[in-house]
C-alpha cells in the first residue's frame, strides 16, 4: 500500500527565556494539544519552499512578518510513518522582537509564553516533543540542521551537513 505524504511547517518563537506555544483547537490533523507558535500545511506553490510556507502561516495566524523576527532558521526536519501517510515536518526557530512579543494572539487556539524549563511538561505531538527535547537540551546551543527520524519507538537525530 502506497503511503501519502503530509508536508507541514512549524515555527517556534522565543523571546528571552520563554517560548511561545499554541494550544491548538479544532485542527484537521492535530487538535487539543500544544504545537509550534504557528504552522500548517504546504500550499501547492510552496512544496519546494518550506520557508515560504512558514512565513505565510506566521502572518495568517499571528500577524507577524520576517521583519518582526531575528534569526529565522530551519533547524529540524522530522520524518515519521503515521500509518497511511508519511509526515514530514519542517521546524523553524526564531526570536521575536521584544516590542512584537506582547499581546500575540492566534486564530488557531490559545497562545502562551512558556518558560524553557516548563515547555516539555506540555502535552504535544510525538515529533514536536522529540524535536523540542533535543532543541532544549542541545540544539539551541548550536546552529546545525538536524533530521529527526522515527523508527516507530524513538527518534534518531542526525546532523545534516551541507
């Protein structure tokens, strides 16, 4: 049986020692759980440009543009077999400028600024939890791109040299 592909992006925004998380409600694939600050599915014209997708989603969901951010970077590409589909997640990280951090609201659910030490206490999708665990323990201290590949039991992180 041939699996379908589901391509998605997400961006985690930080300001100081806090990360903006979204409690997603009413989503098609993910609902009633904590997810990146903004993100979603690729449009047809974005299939080869995940950054265009994440910037569109960021603007649609939070009203932010690239100019409101410092150091937007693709840091993780997640790959997981979810049964009838292969899920590919492109995770970006950025710092939101302090003057833009106040009062952020999303049309996708409830936004919360969460201290780094409390982020992993939140209930979230498997790949997001694995990526954030790696990021908070080591990835935030480097500038590398990682692949996060699930074998069904755990995630394996591979540095992608380029």
